[in-house]
C-alpha cells in the first residue's frame, strides 16, 4: 500500500510571519491538525497543534514550526514511510509527486495502518511485513538468511488439548521466537497459522545456533514444541539476487516441509 | 436639594516623555528563553530588518536558553566560544525560560608593553 492512499490531501497553508495564536485560529476554523508553512511559494515546514500548544502565542510561526520539512514520495509504501518517520524527528512528512506537494502524512496515520498488519494473537507482524523487508533487501542487494519455521505436530496439539490451548502455544512460542530474534538485523513475522518467517543478517555460525535452538524441543506450557526449519542462505546461494521473494519463500517453505518429512521418517524407522 | 445646573466634565492629563529610540531596540546582545514570547527567528528578522548584517544569531542546546543574538563586532574582538561561555554563566543565574534579556557588553583592551630604549 502506497502512502498516497492514506495521506491527508487537504493542505492548509500559513506564512511564517504569522503569530502562533493566528495559526491556532486557522487550525480551529479549518478543522485541521497542521498547517504547511509557505513563504513565496516555498515550503518551509509544518506547524502542528502540538507546536502551537507548546509555543508562546506571541511567537511567529517561524519560531514554532517543525523546521526542515521531511519529504516522502507518493510512491513510498507504508513500511518505508514507517521506517523513515521513525528515524525522523517530528513524526510528519510532506508527500511530493513530481515536485508537487500533494499532501502530508503523520507517524500516527502510518502506525494505525501498520497496526492492521499486526497479528492480534501473537503480536507479531503478518506476512506483508516480512515480504516488504525481504523485497527491500533484494532490491538493495543485501544478503540475508531466510528461515521458514513450521511447528511440528501443531494439529495434534490442537486435537489433544483444544484450539484455545493451541492459541496459547502460538502466543508463547511467538514470544520465545521474539526473544531469540532480538539481534539488530532480525525481522520476524507470523506467516500463517503455525508458520513463522525470520529474516536475519547475522553470521553463519549464529544462524546455525538459531536453527538448533528452534528445532530443539522446547517446553511451552508443559508441552514439548519443536519446529522444522527451512533455511535459504543468501550469503552462500550463488543466484540469490536473481530470484524473486516469492521463489525464495517457496524454497524455504519446501525446506521446512522436507525437514518435517525427514523427522517423521526417522521417528517411524526408529 | 439637587441643582439642575450640575456641571459634568471629563478631563485628561497628558504626560509626554521623549527619549532616543535605539535601532534596533537593544544594545549588544539578547538572550532568548525557550518559552519567550519572541523566538529566535523573529529576533533575527527584527535585527536584519533594522540593522542588516550587524548581528549574528547563535542557537543553542540549553534547558532555558534557546538562542543568543550578538553584535558581530563583539565576535571580531573575542573568541565566540569564550564569549558565549561567559554570557551563559552569567545569564543562566537570572533568566527563566520565558524571559528575553537585553545586555550591554563592552570590551576594553588594556595593554602594557615594555620596550628597549634606543
């Protein structure tokens, strides 16, 4: 989803020499939370209700506005906007299309949109998030490890203990995975049902450690839960960047299915 | 018995004081509090409009003081860091974040040299 779909397109302007109290009146009359500060057709910044509340009413807008406007292109998606706004002070960006100011977007609006991508059960992001991270890394030709994590015997847990208990297992296992994936450069999501995807930029040794921890049976609410992991190593796969995200996720999920099958065969033969 | 010829009058007394107006209405420096009714940008615009290129605005990261406007000639006579250190040390004792302080700052050079007689 592009930010042009969620931005505010009603742009009210004010010049920088007006008083803060005048800006407040303007906001009140126009029923808006922010004004674009423009002098002679040039955008200087934004003044928001927060700026107006924290500045003396006699001050001029130039002394109350958020300086250095931050720009985003209308083609940026919500994830890019989210990351960009988190690095910026002020939490507000002007949206441009071909040198034309077409709207603005706030951190709050983006966060509300992003919240729709959160899985309410686990608190983790859902698949579109990891897809954004993965595609971005591929675009930047930044190698990464892709882990597809599929819980073993989750259907059996549901059958034995009931679905509410299964939900508890998902919730608890998600927090176990979250605490594991806390390195900078780790991105985790609940992909679907009992499947999770982790993107990580840690070393080969560390990722092997992750895999061994994830595959080892863990006591979750007095039930031993393990997972099958499919691993695509972007640092060692020669044609990694020639492949699409869809191909990589397919390979990782097939890897986890193969790991599951080999575990089943081993336990049957054993 | 009240008279019908009551006199009603309104008078005003005028007092006029005339003194010289400084342009700009400040001396050598202004110290601007973070919540002062006039902010640094307005102060800069005022100084630029009334005395172009004669003042420099120095913004700072200080809990109470947002910026200091200084006459350029002072900066030509003494190092900026040293000058600011002295100004801040003295100003922060009395300023609140809603005040603007006006200050006069004169630098007098005292030199004593010994020279060999011919």
